[in-house]
């Protein structure tokens, strides 16, 4: 799950902030999926990214998320993120969850809701509440081995003092080598694109790489690497 879509501080301008690595699960997907982790199963994901836009200092990000499944089609997650660039640094913490309301089956769309609370710590201050995010999620099997996802939601940022509508459309394949592509954005900026590939190295262990591009000016580009362990 994407534990907090708006963890990233505005370190290096809006273009970089829009692509900064958020604490999110199921990479290389950006879109949230409607399914929840199976009860009794946990997973840890970690990722590092570098984001660059012309005229701005590059932004280096690292993030990790620990999540576990609960009975009844629910899951919870704890996340951590750190961003640095332009001589500034920040850290974030998040608590999130997801509930599967309608299971996805062959010929039937699955529906769920994801929710999160995030804090932000910048230089000279402690952790302060930063954002609240709620997403409605739909997932469907588009063809054999191909899944589609759609997200629509809302987030409230304390530092920006504004509410924003979030949206995302994505598709992913299944298998030991899997691909993902997303178009995503909000009601205040031009959309972004992301594409990535993942590899299952061993049962319960995988890695991934993704590239993202934001179309606001100055255009921002991001490359990221991640790993995932399920137990």
C-alpha cells in the first residue's frame, strides 16, 4: 500500500516534490491495489531514489515500509522516509491501512479503501502531523496475467494548508518477471508517468527498478531501486 502519498517535503520545488519517493508498497506499481495482504503474512519493502529537475538541486530519497495482513481483508503498515537535497533534510513517519471491501475475482472488479496519517520532521523541529490521505481503489483482471488498477482520493497537507484530489491509473503483469506502468497526478499539477520492472529472485524475495517523469515545468525525472521480502 502507499502509506502516505504526500510524505515528500518541498525541498527543491514543486516538480521534484511531485516525484519524490513516497513510502509505498508493491513497487514498481505507483497505483494502490484493491487487494489486502493475506492474514498472518507480513512484508518489508525498501527503496532508494534520485530525482532531478533542471534548475534545481537533485533530491535523494530512501524509504521503507513494514506491513502485515489481518483477518477480514485488512492490513496495516508502518513506514519511514528520508529526503535530502539543496542543503536541506527531512524525515517522515507514517501509519496506514487498507481494507478490501469486494474481493477481485475473474470477471469481477475488486474494491477497497486505503488510508494513512503522516508526520514530517524538518531541520530544527520535531515530528509534526503533516498529512491525512484516503483513497478509493478498484482492481480488475484485464486479461490473463494482466491487472488494471484505478485510484481516486483526497489528501490534506498541513504545511501547504490545502486539500488535493489524487488519482491514478495503472497496469501490471504477473510472473517471475513483471512489468508495471502508471499515469498519476492530482488536481493541481500536470500528470506524471512511471514504468518499471520487477524480478522474483527466490520465494518471498524480489527486486525492482522504476523510472518516472513529471510533465510540470521544470520537468522532473526519477530513477529508483527497491527490494521486497515476504514472510
